[in-house]
C-alpha cells in the first residue's frame, strides 16, 4: 500500500531533520510530505536539505500560519491527487514516536480504517507530564468520547494512520476546525460512517525543543465544537424518532420515511428509527446498532 506521512510544521527548525531521519528509518517505503506554514526560522529549507539525503520527501509551502486543520487539509488534498492508499498524520516535535509507525501501518493492512496512536489504552503512557495536564487531557477525551459516543479513549490524538478511502468519505475539505479540534472532528466523522477504529498504545513524549503550539483558545475551540455536535445530534435524533413513530389503529407502530410516507416492506412493532447518512444528520450510536466500538491493539502492536 502506497503510504504518505504528512508532517505539518511551523517553527520546527530544531526538530525537522531529526524527525525526518527517524520516520525514514521506521518506514523506509513511505513517502513524506512536510506542510510548512511559512516558518520564519527556515524549517522548509532544512526539510529540503534533508530530502536530498533521505529521498522521497516533498515540501508543500503555504503562504502563512493557517492552523493545524488547514495544513492537514492541504496535505490530504495532495495525497488524494497522487493516489496514496494510506495517509499518516504526525507531529514534527518527536512527541509522536516514529518507531510506532510500523504498528499503526500494520493495523491498517489488517483491515482497520483508522489506527490511532493512543496514550490512554493499556500500554500507552505520557512521559513527564504534570498532574494538571494529565487531568485536563484525560478529562477532555472522556468528555468528547462520552458526548459524541465515540468509544475512543484518545480522540484528540494526532498520531494516526487512515485508509485513504475513509478520509475521502469523511469529506475532509468540509471540516471546520482549525486547531486540535480537527482531530476530534475527523474521529467524529469517521465514527459516524461506521469506520473500524483501532487504538495502538504509544508513549507520548513532551517536546524537548521548540515552543508548543497548544493554547487555551485551541482547547476552547475543541470543547465548544464537541458540545455543539453533541447537542445537535440529540436534537436531530429526537426529530428522527418522532418522524419514524406513527401510531396506527390497534396500537401498533410503523416506520415512516422522513417525509412521513410509509416505506416499502412490513410495518415494524418496535419503533425502529429510519437510517441516517454521514452528513449532518445523526446516526445511531454503538448501542443502537450504529458504528462499531473502536478496538484496542495488543500492547506490542502488530508488526
């Protein structure tokens, strides 16, 4: 399977050569795309120099700092246009361990639509995090997974491998989030499509060099999006149920289409709801026969 590793960068001159070398060693058959947001520290130039030594590396220059979501959307567009089968997301600061790339790719080869490098499944960990950061991260992930019914323990993780078809179906160009809420949005959309999501344990290492891009604004964007999606889904689900339940003589209940007409086939007696698509309409959750719950790979991954 042709694989593209996308690495967004902004002010990563101190890390870019190291991460490219480690990715090339871990996945020698993969191509690498560095998406740089006009870093004033010369990150893009250093990436091009590394490309001469390592090979199969391209640099996509963007005109200015446009956020993580925008960088990935540009990278996905490049991947679709060049016919890649698997698309990997990872950070440039070495917080995502490149040596776990083979485990993510193995899960996709074995049938997963999405393989997430997870801090919060057995075998996963965060290194050198203060307690308050652990509480905020775990609390945010629990909130997002619960409100959206994802069943993913690390829904905000940015180290992922996707089957290209699922990203096309997700319609990444229609996503809205710009910061780390982008990862949540992709998880949410993939889940609603019924994607098979697997979590692979990793140790997340805090960056040693450079400046973190995380901010309260980015956290606020992610949590506000989760709240809006969760509320919207509940309203739409109630409307769908009301449309689907029509009392008939004798006390029975029959399913209807959204416009109120009766579908072909025998009436149901259990108040079944009509199916919904993967757009803005809400689909059923795992307990209602919707998308399957994500799986957890074993501690060693499948390599």
